[in-house]
């Protein structure tokens, strides 16, 4: 919320400027976080040979659908507010400009509509596969949402040089992705993945395997149940 409040308070960037932006980012973080929990739980249980409880994943899927509804309402109110004001050109640029596909395909399609369909359709909402595909779609869509904010927001021409994308001192605005930035992003992801794997190895995060539990119950008569 703090990060997006920085974007939301930039008044000269119409696509950025909105008091709803921090709450929209919070809702997007909750949806992507829930999706990541679902995917990482399925991956960890499958990789370690443990049996996952399907009702747990389906319950997380129901929670995910509720969070997506909240995100949809916030996005709708934000864009409707921008369209209501006379200075709506920036929002129209977001909808139909050079980067329209970031908003419609990724943020709306992959981030909201596609996972909602998977989580509401009876056949997919009751299956772990359907919930996992919905979670993956949300992860892609939230990444696209960030891109749909930053790229069109900075590419929309300002009043100083109409028709041009401005950079420093009025030069053409460009942002080449360097090797160092790519390595930095890869290093951060790898570091987090390493911490997660170490946590699985040295901390009792995952439940015991069914075979181990059966051996414990067989060796301890107090754990046995009688009819």
C-alpha cells in the first residue's frame, strides 16, 4: 500500500493518480498471495511425496474467488472515476492506446475474468487442477497489472511535449532492460526460493507422511482407537 501510495499521489500522471490505488494494490497482493500459497502448497506436497487434502485447496479457492471480487470492484470504481472527469484522455489511452493489451489481456483477462470463470464453473471449482490453473492465471494477471500501471502511466504523453514520450530534459523516453537488472531480479527470486527450500528441510513446516504416522500409531498403543 505504501508503494502504490507513491504512485497514487503523483498528480501529473493521470493514470497513476488515484486515492484508491493503495487499496487496489492491497487487494491484488491478497489475491496473488493466496494464489502463491495454493501453488507452493501443491508443489511442496507433490515434491515431498505427501498427500494433499483436496478440501483445503478447494477452501482456499473459495477464498481466492472472494478476494478477486473485491479487486474487481476496486478496479471498476477506480476506472469509472477517471472516466467521469472531463480529463479522461489518459484512461482512454490505457484502454485503447499502444499498451491496451496489458490492461485488457493481463490485468482484466488473466487477473480477474479467467480465474473467476474457473472458480465459478462447477467442474473446475470442485477440482484441484481447476483451482491451481486459476491461481496461476492470477499470478500472471497481477504481474500484468503492475506492468499496466507503470508502462502506460509513464508512456502517456504529458502536456509539456504533446505527442511524445518524455525522458530527461525532454528527450525521448526509453527504458532499456539491462543485464544487471535482470540478474538482480533473478537473484532475488533465487534467494527467496532458497530460503523456502531451507525452511522445508530444517523446520517442521510440512505434516508427517502417512506412512510415518501409521508407524507411530502402531508403536504407541495410546494412539490407537477402539470401536
